[in-house]
């Protein structure tokens, strides 16, 4: 009789939600693909803050999902635990573990996989230790890049305590090893994939007709959360310079976030409100439609892990202009886009003008992008199998019936 698939509890606070559709899309895709290879249950913790509005975090749009919240392709359980903005940073990991542990006991996982290092990866680690099962922590981006002070201490403690760490890029793997002191043998780089059933070349004229974009417009697109660290101040400044040189230049910001009102005011003050559109959050199909309509995609972030929107743009055949941060250089090649320094509007404007003027081979750009989410899931599962075997994991669990895999990185 074949052994049963591994039972994995996947813990993450980052998933697409109705008020923020772009949030955690790559984790949702990973979970969906992994669920086809293993028995996976996803736990979605949310901090229930007290009503101290001026202290609330201003990175993500606020809001809690209703009980019974569901996402396609995954078994999902959402829950909340109490927290005090700023004041409970040291204890959020402990409170999260207390809320998580009884849920994990009911599921009985072989392994716990936590995406987002602190507090939720720490909560996953504590709960896994209480159950006597191994824990793998996935580092995704700002959860390791943007940590200082006590946040960096808590992050390092979690990473070093985990049985294995999954980094989303080779650059992030180096950060985990060099900055946080995690043994290199315990860290794997597993880069994201792309759903080519959604993100693929499309007829630009048809896409523009559907979206009301002029045929002769020179369209720059941004996709992501509207937050300061994505470099949106620099993007608006750069676009104002570009528009003065190129009267047909247009900009679309696909997404939503806490910076929206400030951006609207900044765009008006720059005198470019007539050629900038903010769409709000969109699902995959909506994002792909705007990328198809664009001449170039811009991502001027201050820091990144492995920016999946760049992969999605390239899969659509759309060239990119991105800041040279995190894993961006692992994605962008000379024939697919341009890299610029972060926080430099002048260089960004110059690169956007160059990208709009260059005759890109969009078909060749798309052909270079082939990695999908099933690849990510196979490598993730293989890493989990390795951790289980190192811990003398359950003999009845296997990577998948009749299948053995090896992880890259």
C-alpha cells in the first residue's frame, strides 16, 4: 500500500483579500499548486488591533475578512488574535502561536510551513515545537529586508530556530545567511513561477480598446500596492519629466493602498492628472489585461524579494523598467528590460524614455519565461521532505504517491 501524502499546515498572513486583491497573490498560487501534491491546510492569521487608529500599521490596507472567507483551490481557515499597534510587537508571535496551536492539533500536520517570518513564522515555529513536528519558514521580501532593531532580532531568532528556510531569490538567500546568521545548508532559494494560462502575450490593440486606452498612447503601467516603499513618489516625479518630453505618455497605477489619496494629490500637483489613471485592486485577469495594453511596466521599489509582477509582465511579452533591488537582477536581462538605482527619479525617467523608444522583441521576451507554479510546488515539497527525513519524519508520509523530487537552489 502506498504511503499517504505529507500533511502540511501552511501559515501566512499574506493572501489576496477583498480589500487588497494584489496582496500575497504569489503565496496563494504556491498554496494552490502545493495542494495538488500534498494534503495542505492554509491558516490565515489576522491581528485584531484595538481601536488606536493613529498607531495602526500603514503598509497594508486595514480590514478583517469575515468568518468562512474562502480562496479558490485551497482549504483555508482564517482567525484573529489580539494585538496593540506597536506595543505588542514582542508578544505578537506568542499570541499568534496560542491562537494557532489548537487549530493545528485538530489537523495533525507532519510539518508546518510559515510564510512571513515575524510574527506569523515565529508563531508557526512555536506551535510546531509544541506539537513535536518540524517547521520550515519562508522569507518573502520586506519580512527580512525591512527589519531593524527589535524587529530584526525577532526575525533572526525565528530564522535560526527553523528547521529550514525558503528564500524567494538568491539575493534574499544571501541576506538570510549573511545578515541573520542562518547556516547556508539550511537555506534554499526557490523562486516564484507564473501562471501562463493568464499571463501570456495578447493583442495590444484589442486590450487597449477594452480599457479605453488610445491606440497611439505610450503607456507605462505599475502593478502593486500603493505604498511608499514601492517608489511611487519617484514614479510620479519621473513620469512628470517623461510627459514633458513625450506628449503621448500615459501612466496607469493598477492596485490600491494606503497611499492612494496622497498619490492623487501629488499627480494633480504635478499637472499630469489628465494622463494618469488609478484602477484600484484587480484580480489576475484584470492585471494581465493592463499589462497587455502597456508598452512598459515600471517597478521602482526601494526593496524587493523576488518581484513576481516582473515575471508576469515578461510572460506577457512586456518589457520592464525596475530598480536594481532584491532579486530583480535575477529576472531582468538586457533583452527584457532595464535596471536603475532605487530612489532616483531622474534615472527612472531616462530609463522609461529609453524603454518606450526601444523596439523590443515582445515574442522573445515571453518565450524566455517558462517556470510555473507547479515547479515551485515540487521544489517546495522536496524541501519539506528533506527536512522531515532529517528529523526522522513519519514513515507513512511521502512526497507524493510513487514520486521523489529534488529541490533546486
